[in-house]
């Protein structure tokens, strides 16, 4: 009984910690978007007012370089803000966010990320959606960094009150026992497990060297 109570207390503390981190991410994303983003947009508009001015050839080059730097900075700020807290996740839910993430990673990495949700009918609580999204993000990052995968499949389904999430790649795989001895086990994989536990879901990871890795999350709603 004491062990079970301790486990529940630990899960509550972890959930509170993760929720605090996500709230801080959300705040920073909003500040970047509303503060820095708007200032940069103002700079861009002022620069565009100067485009028809009379310049020497050297000044024209400097003007174009300045304009491109500002546009690149605006895009970088937008990307950082989105990574901190994707607006599509809060506005439209987990399915839309994972679909967009899959398309984005496929486009920029060259690795095929396939997302399938079938007829996923429901919106989940904010805490569940954010943590499941972060788990998928972390799993994809691990696949890109270490697995040398060519395909990543993400499947999200709901049946009889159970949510199932599976992330599977065709990478080089690993030996879980050996990985547990390394620091990486306490970062990426450890974070995924903590997030899964914080929302009361199971977390299962299996990997076969040469055949890839599969992560399974199951949650009763």
C-alpha cells in the first residue's frame, strides 16, 4: 500500500513539473511571437520602404543582404516559437499537430515519416495531448540522430476507451541493456518514460539490432 501511494505521489510530482515546464514554454513562445516577432516585422516593413531609394551598386548589395538577414531572423524566431509550443496543437489537437510534424520532418530531413490516425474521433485533455506530442517529438529526434532510419511510422488509434500510440522505425536498433548504462538512457528515453507515466499510460520500448525500434504507449481515457 505504501509503495502504491509513493508511486502515485511521484507521478503527481512529475506531472506538476512537466506541466510547469510546458506553461513556461507556452509563455516564451507567446513572448517571441508577440514581442520579438512583431518588432522584427516592423523592421522588415521599414526596410521595404527603402527598396526604391537611389543606391550605388555597393549599397544595393548591402540593402539586399540586410533584407535577407531580417527575413531569415523572422523565420528563425517563428520556428523557435513553434517548437516551444505549436499553435496547431492547442488550436486543433493532437492529430493535426502530429500530421503537420510528420510532413515537416519528411520535408526537411528526407526521411519518410508516415502518420496514420484512422478515424480518431476525440480531443484529449491538454496535458495528455502535449505529453503524447512531446513523446513523438523525442522519438523522432532519436531516430534521426541515432537510428539511421529511412522510414518512421506513427500510429494513433482509439478503441473502447483506450488510446494507443506507436512509433516505429526501420533503423539500426540497439541493445536496451547496453543503452541503460549510458547517459542517453536518462535523457531522451527517460524523458519519454516520465511523460508517459505522468499521464498514467504504459510505456514499452523494444528494439532489435538491424531491424529497428518500436515504442508503444497505451492510455485509458
